[in-house]
C-alpha cells in the first residue's frame, strides 16, 4: 500500500500515549502533523484506527490488532538502531582473526589480551589455520584480519586484492639436542643437513615452503624424517635427540642452553622472513576490526 514507515511509527506512539498531543511532544512534531498522519493512514488502510473518548483516544478493535503487530516490529527497529549505534561506539561487536597456532602463541596473545581488556563488550573469534588457508578465508570474507607468514600465496588471488603490513621479522636457525653438540662448534654448509635426520613442519605450510625454496638455491633437498604440526613439537623432539630441526630463533625464548639444545651455525644463514597482517581491499571492515588494527598498529 506504499505506506511510509513514519506513519506507522506515529500510529504506535499515539496508541501508546493515548493522546495526539502527547504523541506530538514525544515525536517533536506538531499535533496537526500527528492528526494528518493518522488520517492518511486510516484512508490508506480503509478503516478507523482510533475512537475519541473524554480523556483522549483509544484504539478500535482493528486498530488494536494492528498495534499489537506493529509495536513488535517497531521494537525490532529500535533494537536494530540501538545495537548498530553500540557497534559504532565499540560497545558491541565481533572481530574474526585468522592465524596459525604459532603466530597466535608467539605474536598475538598480548594484543588479544589488551584488546579484550579495553573493549570487553566485543567478542574475539580466533580461527587457527595455516597461512595459505588464512589468506583464502580472508578473500572469501570469512575473517576480518589475517596474520600470515610472508610472502603470501597468490594462486587464488592477486596481491592487489590484499593490503599487506609487515609486522614481525623471523630468523630461522638449525637446532639439535645434546647428541649434536659437536655440530655446534663451527659453521656447516646447509647441504650437510642431508646427512642427518631432519624434522620440519608438515608439508604445505608457508614456513616449510620458504625453507625448501631457499635450500634449492644451495642445491640442497630438505628431506625430513619426521613432519610435525607445531613449532612446540619441533623443539620438544629436538631436545630428546630425534633429529635436527629448523625453527625461528624468536620462538626459543632462551631455551638454547648449550646443554639440552644447541644452535648449529650455518656458513650461510637463512635470510630473514616476515609475518604480515593482511586485510582485504574489497571488504569494508567493521568498527571493531578497525579498533583492533589501531591498537595493534600503535603498539
């Protein structure tokens, strides 16, 4: 019937107040404007909505039915506006962050904690995936922000789709347990790793791909005897002498004690690699996501 929503709002306020004058005060409009809106609504609907009584107006039977339904709808509209404003004011919301277990543990925990303290009404959802999968989820809009090992795999998208911010630098080193103490005495060639049992992250991880690509430049094949799903397991397995492993120095946090764990120096060290924050250029971020980026960037 092409009835403006404002007419229904005026009708509901008038029914609730029981007076056109009071409704006008509530709505900050004139009483004739309220009267005209009600008259127009009655004409469009084809029946009376109010009866006049000595103390004001009351709903007709038909008007009562209309009010019962419309008042619920108006409550939904009101709640929608209220929640929307809360989200704009960072009093409500959700952010979805994609990152691997390793990146979460060693790089993001402090920022997630600080954000949760400062914006306690915003839900934080962290989805643990490897970097390539995190990038795919970002492009599909399944997460707001991703933290990945760089460079990202652009097989399913182009770099122009993604804004990349470099955040952390990592330096990969070779590590072994007490059984490999002699190897720690002087630098070795990367190719020498082919003569020892090797433990790496499982195939398909961006970290593994980075190491393998670099090794190819030295005509070296990194053929792990054991493939693991986490950096923590790499370190634990190295401590019990199951083989040599390659892990970023930043993840050892003082554990290389030259008793249980030793760094095996290389003649030509691995080049540094980086962890980056990625967001999609094609998707508008929520205020909650922007607040997290601001907090992270300021730190």
